[in-house]
C-alpha cells in the first residue's frame, strides 16, 4: 500500500435497520485526494443476503436513521453553505428534502417513536460570531470573556460562545415542498425579519442559555427528549454528568440522573418498555477517568444499576442498542471489538467475535447488522441471523487488497518482569534483513487492533518491518493493565514497548536489530520522546502531536483541566519525573517533530517547545506543521495533507534508516 492508496480505505458507518428486519441502510466514507475531503453516500441492502445499492448521490452523506415505521430515512448532508443539516428521503431513494436550517449545522438528531417529530442538537452562536452577521470578519468580533475552566475543544474551537441546544421540528414527508433560500430584502427597522422556516414548520428550541447539551433520545411515549447538559465549571473540572428529560411541548424539564450518582455518560438509549440504559463509568472525585471500565447501566427507581462487570468488559468504543428486553453493546478485548448481547441480569452472549473490530451496529426483526473492520479490510457490513450465521454483505476490502497489503503476525512476548506484552509484527515479503520501526499508539487508554492499518501498511510497502504492541496503560486488557501507569508514565509502559521490540527481533531473523527507528503520535509521541531520552539505539525518531510538557498542557489543552492531573499528578516533582521536556537534554537521536496547527488536544506549543529545545542543544531536528489540521490529521485530515505526511515520514526514514 502506497500513500495515495488511502483512497481505497472505505469505512462503513453505523447501520440503521428496519424494525421488521427486511433491510438496512448504512453510510460509507473514504478519502478522496482530488476532492481533498472525505466523500461517501448512503447504501441500502435487503436482508438477509441482498446486494447493496447506492441510495443517495451527495458528496458526503452520513448518519442514516430510519423512522420507527421504516417509511422515511433521515440523514445528514451539507446544505448550500456547507453546514451539515438533516435531510429526509424515502427508504427506496429519491430526492431528499432538507429538514433543518441550523446556522452552524446539526450535531445529532433523533426520531420520535411515532415518527411525527425530529429532535436535533445544533450550536447557537452569540450574536455577531461565526458568520451570524454577514460581513463581520472573525478578527473584528468582540473579545471573549472567559470565566470557566474550559473554553475550547479539539475540532471545534471556542465553545462557550456557541452552546449546543435541543430543538424539535415536525418531521417532513419525502414529497414535501423543498426549502427555498430567502432572497435578500430591505425591511423597515421596526419589523423583525421572519424566522426562516423549513417544510412549513419552525424549529422550536427546548433549551436556551449558556449550557450546552449532548446525546439525544426520545422517551418511550414520545413526550420527552432525554439529553445530557454540559455546564462549563467555574473552578474545577467535573466529569460527572446529569441526565435530564425535556418536555416536547416546552413545559419544562426534569432531572432523570443527578451528578451525585457519580457517572460520566457516553451513550444512552430507551427500550420499548421505557427502561433507560446508558453507557458510563464512575469518576470518583470527578476526574478519575483512567481505564474507566465503561459499562452498561440501567436507570431504575432505586438509582443506576451496573449490569456489566467493570474489570471484565469495556464498552468505551461503541454505543448501546435495545434488542427486545436485552441490549447490544461493543466490548474491546485484546485488539478486537466484539458485539455482545447483554440481558438485564448481566448475562452475556457473544453475537459477533473473532478477528473483527465492530464500529457500529443496528438490529431489527431477527437480524443484527454490524459495521466491521478486519485485517484485510478497512470496512464491511455483516449481518447475523437468529441462528448466529454471519454473512458479509459488502466487498469494499477488495479495493485495498488490490493495492497490496500484508497480514501482520500476532505475538505475545514475556517482558523482563514476567509481564506478557501483546502485539503484532508486520514484515515485507522476502528474507530480509529488514530495518525495524517501533510504532507506539496514542491514548494511553487506547489500543492497536486487528483492522487494516494504513500507517503500518505504507511503512511495510517501503521495506520496513513494523513492530507494535499494547503496553501497560492500553485498553482491552482489564482495568489493572490500563491503570498501571497512573502517575507512573514512562515506567512499565516504556519497559513493555522495548521488551516487545527486543522479543520480536530475537524471534525473527529477518528483523535487523542493528537498524531500528521509533515513532508515535499523541501519547505515542510522549512515549517516543521518553524512549529516545533513555535508549540511544535508534537511528531516528518521529514525535507526532505529542504530550510533551505536562506543565504547560494544563493551560493550553482542551483536556488540560484534568488529563495531566490524573496521569502525571499535580506536584512539581511528579510532573518533572514524568515529563519528556525534563529529559530532553538526554536526547541525541535525530528527531522529526510533526504537529497540526489547530491541535487543541496536544497544542502546537508542545511541539515547538520540544523542537526548540532539541535545536538549542544541537540535536538534529526538523519540525513539520500542518495548517488547518487538528489532532485527527492521520485519521480524518485533508487527504492531500495525509499523503504529504506519509511522504515526509518516508523521506525521514529514507534519510536516517535507509532500506537495503
């Protein structure tokens, strides 16, 4: 796989399934270098084993959701101004009708149980900001007055002056008259311009003020919308969430779950009998988020009840779907994400497992449908019938396979302290010896998995053996594994990646242990910087979007109000003991520092400070900054930037770790 072959990486989004199980609809997305954006449409497939057909012709249609009776399909498409809006179309296809007209676009939406109403979340800008006043440039806006501990978010920007509010509209029919953009007009000063209407109905706001909201689901009777308020804290970060129910008629709200319950919520749903289920985890004093043990909870009269075991099951990489009286969830385990059915008494049964990473699922009738990634495919849609028979309904992986991919070899190494380290080795064809690149993932509570991974494949195609593992601190191996580096970063995690590298080299004569390099992003950037300060065997290093200076991270990152406090502590001694900047003087390895200009997760100053320190002490270093990109460059950045990044990576390794 070459850099430009990222166009073959077709991902499949969360499917929606007709209630009777007769068909499913899903979205695809892929990078397009010529368009320099992600492109994709909606597809329909008849179950159990129909042939998928393209349903829409938009540039980047996404998030399909069928109405409860299956007569209409809502999805997200950009309007004429490039803002994501809800559109409605017949499930058989046709011309969609635009249903919303949010100034900054729609973030989420939900159908009411009777299909008569759509609720949606949309950010509402302060007057005069974000283009809400035509001709007023951003540089001419009024100053922002910040009083809370949070003010921005990666991929969004400033947040306090554009809270996300809940709205409801009458759901349009697919044959409704379309929305017409109003023409400019001069109106008397005393006359307020009419509010823009869509398909004959105005959007009604159910929330207002400075509090933002996330998550959206109707109650079983359709009289309320459940949502999670997100209030910016004045003094100290608090990850505990409230859950409220908003009356659709606008008569008020009630609290369903108090922050005193101590839960951070990541998803919610409502079963047909009205039972509210959430994915969440305890956060202790309000910020203890490390290796959270996200589980399924039912909100009962006596309070929330955990259904799944915090140590055995981790549901942090998915969503929850009702399936009769049970619920479907996605469990991360050893580089896989399996689909489970969970009964209300906690009984678990595996619906879909093996070498897959489930990225989304839906259910209807006797069918469960899931979007999956596999070692040979970036995305496919599969169905599982009542008998457990799995059918692959798509063949998107064939395009990537044609570009040339290798299947990594799974490996477990026993470390120096006897701890097992699990990971993979990917090698080019031939007898070698091959130069070796140690890859380190971000997180830390994340993991490498079995899915087709472009960053590994491009390196292998260039002639490198790639070694990558899930050291202590990673997800998918239990909470003890995940929490083992809390305020001990750069200890056992450092030992694990080095032990895995050495074990992989010792076990395969094709790997040249005298020619090695190391690279990683985010937390992987942190550990790469830590490795090259303490181990000087590496011919070169790439430190990408790294967490490099915990002290300044506190006041610059969108998670700086809690991330470093938990992972490295708050005392000056603890911070210095785990800071790559504190040991940068020990680095002699030639280092390429890569970062994105609009990265608010690990801000650009993390990179520039590290790069400047390397240059000042005479260590060979280069800095590459991508304009307009955020922390997600390698996953969802502009395709041309992604290709240019690969070119820079390969150029660096060709210079410092040449093949052959």
